[in-house]
């Protein structure tokens, strides 16, 4: 599984840690769930990249 590094505000980090404790999940699990929900909401898994060629 690829890894990424993100910077958070102290407030967001604290909120994520507390949420992970309340939900009985790891911090990574809470983040993966949030990212998956955001990607699904945006339809990101259905995006395609197309190449546009110029005529000149």
C-alpha cells in the first residue's frame, strides 16, 4: 500500500486522534475512511485523463 505524508493543524490532529479513540479505530483507519468517502463523493474513481491535441 503506498504511503503519503500530510501536514495538519494541531486542532485537526487532536480531533482525528480523539475520533479514532472514540470509534475504536486507528488514526490511519479514520483517515482512509475519510479519504474513501471524499473520493466517492467526488466520483474520483470514475475520472479519466484525455489528451487534447492542438491543431497548429
